[in-house]
């Protein structure tokens, strides 16, 4: 019995929970699908679990983004600790606003990973 208890991982060890966040305006199912597949391949290459999807397709960055709001709540509750994005533009077209969202996710303990541009390793834009 002691051997069995010793082989079990401590309860505090959790597998990373990964999400994909995408936003496109105007509504573009084809472009969104291509980005989603690229981010799923990125997760597979790095041994991450299949990501949960948060999609705000057809939403302007200056308007309400309900799936981004849901993602933030899930991060606050500890459900997600890594978000894969094609670039910070999915949060906002304005660089300062996009950086503010990235910083917020980082402060909540989430790691934001960008799809690499032109190959190579993914860019970590925020590390908790």
C-alpha cells in the first residue's frame, strides 16, 4: 500500500490547461479555421493538451468580446494557465490595448504564447 501511495503524484501537481483565443472582424470562417489548426499543431508539437477554444469571430476589437471575457474568468478561476494566439492583434488592433490584455493575463498567472512567424520557436509574450 505504501508503494502505491508513493507512486501517485502529489495533488498540487496539475497538468497545464491550454486555450486558443481567436478573434476576426469581419466574420471569416476560413481564416479563423486556418489559424485554429496552426495553433492546435503548435500545441501538439510542444506536448500540450488539446486546447479549449475561445472564438470571437465577427467581433470588433473595440467592442464587447464575450469569449475573451469568458477566457479571463476561466483564467481567474484557475482553469486555464496557457493561451495560444496567432498574435496580440486578436486582443486589440491598438498595440497598447493588446499589450494591456497580455499583461492582464500574465498578472492572472497565465502564459501567452504566440504562433511563431516564419518558423522557429514560439514567442512567449508574457510569462507568469
